[in-house]
């Protein structure tokens, strides 16, 4: 049996724009953008209180190491990169992360190594110690040596066990023999 017909006065069948303003369905809740959230009254109050106490908000590391002109700041940002690098190398030891996550994490570690080299160079240029460790081995958190793939790209931890990486390592080992 066909469903009963609705009378033409049923508001649910009309487009929302044809409905009177007071009977329109409510708009879905949309989260404010980060910039809008930062201008909220609570955030402005907390920022003002922090300034009164002499605290500063968390700084972001400069994109270019050459933007830093004093040695203590350059050393601080180098330590920051080393902290992130250590956390990432510890995290990549977990083989249960899955292939996409391992590949992304390995890419991130290689990017951090490149960033570390930039900060090493900047610290040295500003008169600090030479921390580049040229010629030193790149090791995992477990002390095992990282696999080298191409110029300056390394595989760490569980990423060394990925299928394509294993084949590449076997091929390189056979070529050396």
C-alpha cells in the first residue's frame, strides 16, 4: 500500500529558504577558527594575566636558522630540535605503528636531522662550539646503525623492516660484496 500523502501545508517539504524565518531549522554548530578563538575574552584575559606576571607565551622556532643573531638563542633552538629528534627516534622503534605512520615518522626524523645541521652550522658561525660531528655514525635509540638510502636519507627503527627498505638494503649489501 502506498504511504499516505502529506498535505501541501506540511513545512518539512518546502525548501528552507521558503520557510518563514522563525520556523527555519537551526544552523549546524561550526567551530571558530584558531585566530577567532585567540581573540576570545578568556584568552585575552589569560594573556593579560601572563604579561602581568612577566611570563611570555611559548615561542615558535624560527623557520630559518640565519634569522637568529645571538649564540644562546641558537643553542636553545638546537636543543629544541634535539629534543624533538629524540622523541621521534624513540617513537619509531614501535613496529606496531603501521607502514604509513612509520614512513611519515621516518620522513619527519630526516627533516629534523636536516634542521639540526642548519642549527649546528649557525651555532658554529656565531662563535659557539663545532657540534656537527662530521663523520660520526647515525644510530637508533637501541644503538643499531641507521640504514643509509641515497645521500643523507636514513631509515630508523621499525622503518628499517619495511618491505621496500629491506629489498633496498639487501641490494646495497650485495653490491658491496
